[in-house]
C-alpha cells in the first residue's frame, strides 16, 4: 500500500485517477491534513515537523510500504521526518525537479503560494548539484490563483496559472511548484516544457512500493 500525505482533499481524486490510468492494482490510502499547510504558511515548514512525523507514523502503522508527500511546502520536512521510519518517504515534487534540471539550466518556478517558492527553489538547486549541472532559477508567483483554488474554482485557478506561464520568456523549463497547479499544464500554449508533479511523483511512489 502507498500512503499519500495531502494538505488538500482536492488531491485525492487526482491521484486516484492517475493510479487508475498508470498503476492498476496499486492500493492507495490518503491522509489529508489541511492544517499542516495553514500552519506552515503562518509559522514556517519546520513548525509542523512533529505533526508531519505523527502523520507518517500513522501511515506506517496502517501498513504503508511507502509514503508520498504531495505538498511542496512541507516536502523537505516529510523527507527528514521519515528518514528512520523503515519505509521510503518521498516528496512528490522531487522527480519533477530532477526533470527540470535535466531539461536545461534556466528554470522558472511558478507557484500560487509564496510559501512554496523557497522549498521548491532549494529542491531544484539540490537536484542540480546532485546531477552536476548548472542551474539558474527564477520565481513566478501567480496572483489570485490560490484564492480561486480555495474557493473551489479549480478551472479558474488553472487558467490564471496557464496565462502567467505563457508569458514567461528565456526559460528552458517551467515548474508548476504545487500539485494543485497541474491542471494548468493542459491549458498552456508555450513551447517551453511545463512540468508538474502528480504523475511523476506517483510513478516514484509506485516503484518504491513494488520494490519492497
């Protein structure tokens, strides 16, 4: 069983659909705690380290063979908190970051929440060092998009993100930093590769489960 730690219930049907498309037979169990993101935004990601550890321990106690954290803001905290739990604890945006680095040195990180920018930039720079590749990261905060997502207007959020992404120039790759932004990928018209995290993240989680 693959456990998924979410900070929004909106991610549950997204990952269920991806599982049905790509990983039939993989059991998913969703753990949703919206307060983790709310508190991380107020106090910083490290403030929720204990709560994240508790959520991971519950997932393992319920039989998880691997855990995938789908929230970019707390992904690094989850990786560290799960380092000694005896099962792989993965951050869902790491495969996306590695793909961005492999695409080219000029990477734009787009986000709808400012709290996500720092952790995602750090992750991309980490993946660049790991790959021995140069990287120059710029950030793009899409104003108003998160408010639409919170209001349940996921299509409106996606359209705002897509419009902002299409205006980007001088980039080799554009990263949609939050899983909630993935819907914008199908709406973009830019020739620059636009990367999102849910599908490659779930692929990594599935590999971790099948390898055990």
